[in-house]
């Protein structure tokens, strides 16, 4: 599959699964499509989504004067959160025109157009000048990079001296796990080509020039949502069966695989084939 075809699959995936995320993730309210972060400060699922933003902001040390690139911004939830809480300037980019249009609508509704802007762009090949940003942010989006090294190199180019990269995402514990049936069915269901290991990601960051590289395994903080998705698999499967017997419009193959992926991500975690980690690094000043 060419890179262009892969990108189109990702765009199609988010278009076809939008309603599923609205149902399971309250997308219109949360503006987030990620696992969230569960700790003693979190009492419910919506709070976990906001808490992930806070944890990533703390790890990157984002300040009000920083210029942030939200790489793979979805419908703009993290961008809008950073702008509202810190008052920093955020640019969000996504491959999906539909997501960008929604992000702009949410920004207008929240009257935050002055602090955020959203553009259709590939985060591995942007048109921004060198040293445009203080922080590059990737929340469960970098897994979609066709080549993770290409993203890291582009992030390094875009960062000012002393700038920080922060990534929250899934990682396989060994590269060979990408070929394990449970992981392969999970990733194919969510249209992800492969996951890197944390060691591999750190090595690429170091070779690119990043310093002070940190890796925090936060799998335990995301386990609640991993299980939540597993429960959603059974509910969604029942819904698909109900639609079938009522001769409603059938689900597409992509929609069915998206639901099945909710089962496989849980089974893969149970077998310790993957972890969820926070990664960060700094471009030398």
C-alpha cells in the first residue's frame, strides 16, 4: 500500500467510525479520541480524558508563551484545552478535512479562534519553517505515522532550540508483536500500520539529536479504558446483530473491524504484547 493510499484509509476510517466515537467516547462533548489517564484525581471517564492532557502538559513543561503544534489533532480537543487552560498558542493539524472543519467549529463556539488554528497537513511533511514551535504534541496520533522516524525528524526540524517533543501512545513490547494475530487484528481494525517499541522510539529520538529522553510506562493508568473498550465490543456487536435482523443499513467492513479491534486491544494487553507509554525529549538549546 502506498503512503497516499494509507493516508486515505485513515481519513476514511475516521469518517466511517465517527458515530461510534460519538456513542462510546461522547465525542461531541469530550472532543477526544484517546484512552485517557486514570489516577487518584479522576472520578469518571470524561475526567480521565482531560487528565491525560494535564499529564502531557506537565511532562512537556508547556507555558503560556509557548507555541505548540498538535500533530494529529483530531477534532481539536487537546489544542482547545491547552489554549483555554494555559493561554498558549496552538496549531492543530490532521490529514482529515472533516476533522479540521469540526475543530474550527468547536474553536468558534468556544471563542478561541485567537489562540488556535487548524490546518489539513501531514505531520511527517509539513510546510512550516524551521524552528517554528516550542512544543510538538502527539496524543495517540503518532502510531499512524507511516514511518515513525520521519515524524521524529520532522518534529526536530520544527522545534526551536530547547523545544520539547511529547508523545502519548501505544507501543509493542517487541517489534515482532506487530505480526501477532491479536495485535494485527487490533491494528488493522483501527487502520494503524505498525507500532514501534519504546526502546526503538527512544533510539530514533537520540539518533535524531534529542536529549533528556524520558519514557514512562503508564499502562496501569489506561487499563480502565482498555477494559471499557472491551465491554463496548459486546454492546456494539449486539447492536450490529439487531440492525441485521431489522434489515437496517448494514455496517461496513471497516466499521465491523473497528468494533472487533476493541476486543483485540484488550486481549493483546492481557498477554502483555503492548504497553501504553509517555515519551518526551528536548532539542538542544
